[in-house]
C-alpha cells in the first residue's frame, strides 16, 4: 500500500515494484483490485519455490508457508543494493532507506509497471484483509508499539518498537492517500 502510494516516485527513480507472494494468481487479482494496485506487478509463488526461498524470504514453518516481508532494490546489472528482510509476517519497515538506495543508482525515469496479474477476481473475497480494517489495524499497531516502547529498558528493543510505530504511521498515511479517506 505504501508502495502503491509511491508508484509515481518509484517510476521517476527508474524502477518498478514487483511484489511476490505465496498467493495464487486469483487471490492476487482480488488483492490487486481491493488495494488498487494498478502499477505494481504481482507474482505468484505458491510454496515459495520459484523465487521466495532463493531470496531467503520464505518461512515454511509459519502457517503452512508464508512469504517474509522483504524490500529489495536490485540494480540494472543485477546487484542487490538494498535489502530489508522482516523477521516474521508482521515485521515491516519504512521506505526511507529504500528510496535512498534507489536514488543513489541515478537511473532515468522509467515507464509505469505493466501491473498484473490480469485474472478474474473471485466474487467471494472472504479471507482477504478487509479494506475498512486497514485504519483500525495499523492504528492498533502504532499505539501498541508506542506503549511497548515506553515500557522497555533495552535500547535495541526500543528501536524495534519505534520502527514498528513509524511503519504503522507511514502505512496509515499512505492508505489515506490511496483510498481517499
């Protein structure tokens, strides 16, 4: 969602967003429609065997296998110039360091991503995260992380809680811009 909000900024930096998940193309089509992901290419990798495991972004033990959150910047010659890898399904980051790495490449603006997959969206979207819950979910994350950060004594643990709070805050702001709410 934050990357959907930043699609123009990403294209201006000469890049495109390719999101890989363990969901099949039909679920991705539903997610693409629900979250208004028109300028991102979604790639299905059920079982994590095509891309996610090789990237170190697959946890086969969690809920029969899930993709770990990750954010990578790959240079035109194939070098990984930035990586954020979440520890679990809820571990996300802000985008600031990713944009610094992307800008450092100095690429010319590129065309928008072709998007996809273009598949029929299922009528029954049960099991999809409801869009009306984005605000409450991430506000709960934000305030929970804030409260926890004030109870901790360890500086590293406080930094993790503050980073989670910032991620939730940035996600709320992006959702409000994307959804118009």
